[in-house]
C-alpha cells in the first residue's frame, strides 16, 4: 500500500499558519469538556476460549497453557500495563524453568548467578558433560525458583512490580515513578504537538480517561540487550510545527479512514489490538516442526521486544507527541469530514471532525516514535537470524479472520466473509505492519518510519548473547 497524498489549498494553508503559529493555539478544538470517547475493542466471537482442557502430553501444550493462555488472561483481566511487563517476565521465567533440562540451552546467566542456594539451576540432565547438584530437583521446584529469581531480577532492573518504588502504603503495581505530567488536559488541546490523554468507554456506559502508559519503562535495564550500548539511540522529532506537514499527516489518516474495507480493517485490527507476534509463533512452530525447547527459545523474542520498548518509551516521553485522534479534532474541529463513522455505524459517513474516532483503539502513551514499528523490526530480524539469514517466510504467515463477523472492533458485523492477508517476506511484513497502524488511525506515517529506524540492528547486536543462551543456533538455520 502506498502513501496517500493529501489535498491542500492556499486558503487552508494560510489558516493553518495562523493556527499553528503559537504553541498554545487552541485551533478548531471546540468547547472544552465536550470530547468524544473512543470505544475499546471487544473479544472476537471467533477466538477460542483461553483455557481449554489441559493435556501436558500434547505437542506444545506446556507453552499454550503455562505461557500463551496466561498472557491472554492477563490482558483481559488486567490491561496493557500488566501485560507489557509480564510478556517480558513470563517469557524469561519459562526459559529459566525449562533450559536446565536441555544440554543445548542455558538459563539467563545473571539469573543463574543470582539464584540461591548456589547451583539452583545446575541440575544433571542425562547426557550433560558437567552435571551439578541441587536440592531443587523436581520440575515444580525449579519452576518456582525460576519465577522467584526472574521477578526479583525484573524489580531490581526498574519494573515497579510491587509499587514499592513510588510509595510505602497503598501501593499500585507498575505505577509511574518519573512524575510525568501531560501538557494537555483531556478536555482541551492547548499544545497541538503534544500528547493528550483521551476519553474512553467500554460501550456499555463505563467511561474513563487514559493514564500514561509506563513512562518509567525508558529507565529500565534491559534483560538481554546491552542497555549501556543501546539506550543512547535517538530519533529526531518530526516537523509537527510545520502547517503543511501537520496537515499532510492528518489527511493521510483521514484518507484511509474514508476508504476502509474488510481487508484494511483486518490489517488494522491485527496490528492494532491483537498479539500478532504470538499468532505468528503458533504458526511458525508448526511450519518448522520445532521441539519444545526450540519454541521457548524462539519465544525469547518477546523479551527482546520489551528490551527494545525501553528505547522506544524513552523517546516517546522525550518527544511527548500528539496522537492522530487529538490532531484530527484539533485541526478540523466542527468542520464536517468524510471518514469512518464509528463501530456502531461501520461505514464511511460525513461527520464533524470533533466526533471522529480512529478505527482501532489508541494506546495511552505519546505517539512518536511507534512501538509497533519497532516490534515488527525486532520480530522480522529475529526470524531472519533464526532462518540463517533468509528473508523469505515460507510457508507464509497468515493473519485474519476465518469467517464473517469475527472482528474485535465490529463483532458480528465485520468482515462480511473470511478475510486474510499473507506475509511472505520480511520487508513485506514490516510494510503491512506500518500501513496497519496508519490505516487504523493510531499512528502517523512519520512515527512508523521513526520506530523502524530506531530499532533496526538491535536484534543482530544481541545475537551473540542469544547464542550463549541457546548455542544450538550457532551457524544453523532452524
């Protein structure tokens, strides 16, 4: 999908110059306090239940039950902040619990050395050349120990898991300790280039205002990547104060919003509210006939994605950039635009810009650079290294819905029939990922380009560390 170019006119440009001239201009925002709420997505009626009967002897069932379904449960019950932290923690715990039982694998070295009593991970699996001893001699005890040392490691590295970094009483897990305060209120955009907390609703009468998402993540020590070497990565802020640039970014968002169809809605949903990396992993394990240890080793990509997120969130809160939902309403205000009419309408309509909402839910953090673009770069470079350098995805990874009405945004309405798209190579994967966030109205194109640029090379730099954890990968494709 190519970039859509916006329309412009002399009169509009003159108006924009006046509106954008002062950093505190109020634009066309409308009356403070009258702000439309975005509705959160609902579970797809086509998704399987999160906890099917446990059969730990079935292929990959340990992964599905103890990791994948646990994360699905978290996102439903606890939301994004708990999920984001525990994608990282669950994946490390899983690796540290299973690696001692395979001679071709090693637990995370810092965790192994931090574990007590000494040698907790030095078991004696059959065939290993240097067996150790440990009273943690059962899988249950090893799993418990892996969880203990992993969560202690995460807390020490800056994750405010128990809330103790912010207060002694009435603690809140994952609470911010950077004292970040948005420059805009949820009711008025007085700084047109800065982030604004949005109003949200569950569509059933409950409403709330966004809380900034993990501002402290930018201060956390990475688990696998080299924090000292990578934390200095930066990207320059886009030219938000330029009227023509501001309008071009907004108009591309609206052009996609006005032309949504089953395919573009599916792409937007996959990269706007679904764990696309997890779905990809479930397909890759079948295509490549991975062993259980292979699967848990590949799943370390989730740790790498969170490590990369440290760099992204540092830059997000440094730039503190406006989201499309606020920018569209600020730029066009009460003027009618042609765009998506909302999840209860499901089609293109003419509506006041101040009532517009993106097709996908907007994340509660500043817009620039894009975390999703970064994660797609991390995932594809990880897969490429696992394949010995091949950029081809064969068989293709397939994303989409198997039947009509499976949408998480418009359940029982969209799509009109089966809707799918295929990832056949790394470059295409990243391009569709980028398009999906712009189509959905969550990101401007400049943020996608910046997120990709920021995280390019992180995984190759971490590859030597991965080879120490799983030496089997050295010089081989899997």
